[in-house]
C-alpha cells in the first residue's frame, strides 16, 4: 500500500489523533509507572497460592473500578485466575470481545524484593516480574481507562483473563483460556515485547517437557561390580541418542537439561533420570518428535526405560490471522511515527494455546526491556506510553 510506505518512510504527517493520544499517555507516564510498581511490590510466585491470590484480589478491585465485571476462577493447587468482562458501548459493531491475556504469577520466590527492590535508575525500572509481565497488566489497566475517557465507555466488548500459573505450565487455567479465546474476535497477549526495539511476537515455538527415568540394578562397586547394571551409564548413552534428535535447521531442539541419579560413588546406580526440554517450530512436527522420544530402546537389556511427558504447547504459527493483526498493529504504530517490528521467538506462552485453536493472536504486546526471569530484569519506562497507545488502538480495531 503506497500510503503505508509513505508513512513508514517518515515523509507523511502522522495522523494528529494518534499523536494526541500519544501525548495523552505521555502525560500519564508516571501513573503507569506507579501501577507497575504497585504490582511488582506484591510478590506472586507461581507456587505460593496465598501470594498469588493476594495480587488477584488487588487486581480484581482495580478492574472493578474501571467498570469491569469480575469473576474469580478458583484453583485448589494454584492461585485463582481472574476474568474481567467489559461490555461494549450499545450498538458496538463487533459483538465479539477482544481477549487481553496475561499472567500475574512470577518465577521469583517470596522475599526476592529484598535483594531486587523495585526502583528506577537511568530510565529503567527494575524488580521481580517487572517485564514478565506486570508492566503488561499495568498497560491493560491504563489502555482500558483511556478508552473509557475517550469514548465514554469501551467502544467494543473486552475480556481480560489473567492466569495464576503460566510460569509453571498453565495447568489450572488452560481450559478457561481456550474457552475464552474461542468466543473472542482475537487475542492480544501482554507478554514482554521481543528485544529492546519492542517487536511484537508473531510466531512462537511449541514447547514440550519430558522425563526419561532409567532403572538399573544396584551392586557393590567394589565387591560385585559385575553384578550391577548401571542406570547412570545407560542414561549417559541415551542422552547421546536423544541429543541427535536436534534439528536446528528445521527449528527442532531437544535439550537434556537436568540429570540426577545414583546414591553413592561405591554403589552401581539403580536409578537415574533426565529432564528434557523440546522445542518445535511447526505443529506437524509434534507427533514425529514425540514418537522418536518414545522409541528409544535400552542398550543394556537389564535396564528399564520409561519416557513420560508431552508437547504441552503447540507452536504459535504465523497464520494469515496473526499476520493481519500484525498489519493492524503496524499501522497504528506508524500513525505515531513508529516502525513496529515483528519477531519469531523460541519461548512459549499462553498465546500458543489460543493460536493453536486458530484464533488470531498477537503476542509480545507488553513492556519493553530485558532480563525476564533474571536478576537484571527491567523495563524501559519511556516505552510505556506508546505501548499503551498500541494496546488501546488494537482493542478498538481487532
Ligand atoms: Zn510471561
């Protein structure tokens, strides 16, 4: 489209409305920062139900104050997940809601704030979960607030779903995510953007987790070495087999990431195991890699092998629906004189579930920064206004 080309080359004037909106969010940058800080300072590790329920309750109040209808989805084992529904203005053209998807659990144990306090330095805000993905949740709140200010009420129905267990596989929330996605016109995932240029994510690899357990026969390493059948030796041989399943050219990676086994150095090991991370680029690769992993046979016939696990998240592929959402996002960005890039990434998110159902999904709509899950995790605070602008524009146009 020639018009787009002009905009992107910077020779056309951006739409005044877009710049006005950007100014609106620029003026509120410190409010957005404050919300991010409040969320970071409520620690919420996935494995601590009380802590996760605390942030769920806090957010329920915040969304209620914006006019949302709040529904808590209880979980016995994990924290509760939070659904918030907003009615669109009467007569809104598109009856289907847009689904804003995120998670409030983090990978950081309680007490992390002591060594990793939430603070702003050199234009960066640091703290546990600030990038992944408490800034994304803050953007939801502020984009919805802005749309209500601009339009009187939301221009279309919006459903927010914030899950409690994304960092540990989304086992308690997956079915709800999938049901809500099926009812929606499209899904915007507020996971962090890719890289410091803030690209949105239009493809993600699929993720599997497997465990290979080996049973051997123990014996005294000094008195009866010949009687033992070492689970550790068998495991080591199997690991060399499994590593050959890597096919980086095809986007398939297989990583034996954690091993354990044995009891003492003077005992031939009776058991050993390896945890394996598997990534695939295309959904159709799932069955073949699963079959390969399950088809390994013991070298030492006295050893037993047991492979458990599966491909938990199918890849988010760059379908036509995904590409169309990206085109809309790029247009909104270009109106504010910003060239929004796209990226394909190796990590999975709940966006894999929704895209796997064929629902148009755009991921990486959240904060811009680096160091997710690491001690240097941060967001670039000057990026917050235009991320809010992008989200608000996408809520209107999905
Ligand atoms: Zn995340």
